C-alpha cells in the first residue's frame, strides 16, 4: 500500500520531469501521427476500494484538524520529498477543498472527495529533483498538499511558476 501511495504522489513529479526534459531537448522531429488523446478514467459511482490516504506527515491538533502553525513548522523542518531544497521560504498556506486544489494545480483528483478540506503550501527557493539517470530538474517553486484532517501529505512537487487559480 505504501508503494502505491508513493507512486501516486510521485506521478505528478515524474510527469513534470519528463515534460521538462522533452521540452528542453527541442522539437526537432515531428511525430508521424498526431498523439492520441487518452481519456481520464474516474472510478465508477459506488466502486469498491478506498481513496488515497497519503503519507503520514503532521499530527492533527486537538481540534481534529492541522493548524497553519503546525504546517509552517513541518514544511520548514522537513524537505520536499525527493528534492534537494535550498533557500526555502513559504509563500502561502491555504486551507481549501480538494476540488479547489485540483483547480489551482490543474491536476487530476488526489484521491479525496471534492469537499474534503486540504492544506496547500506554496514555497519559493531552489528545488532540485532527480530525473532520468544523469539528469536533474530545478524548479523555483514547490508545492505540498496535506489532508487538513489527517495531516497526511497527499501530493508534492516542483512548479516552473506559482499557481494561479483559473489560469491554464
């Protein structure tokens, strides 16, 4: 289960690394056929199974939800998973719904119901992620998404620019 959770969290990072590396090598060759669109597959209503639970990170306060103080302390004392980070500064801490996280980060569902409370932390600094063997990718922005009730880290990764709600 932990390997599955790690893959779920690593998927957005891996996709970003692959996209960045392919864009940095240029577009010298044109594909013979246009790429085929792959539809997003959502679980069927009433499907069996459980949503992603993330990786244990912050113990919720007595109120049953993590606090901004706890989040700031945790983010500054722990590294962004799979990244070497320097000059880290917290840009923002937002408590929003899972649906709003998806809209803000333009990402697929993170395994939580749309109205589940989440905490999004945007950081600035230098974030170096390992890519394919012999390659690294550096981002000026990093993001971590926590489940506001459990304190579990649901998603993390690097961004080329700060996210803006509604912008694509």
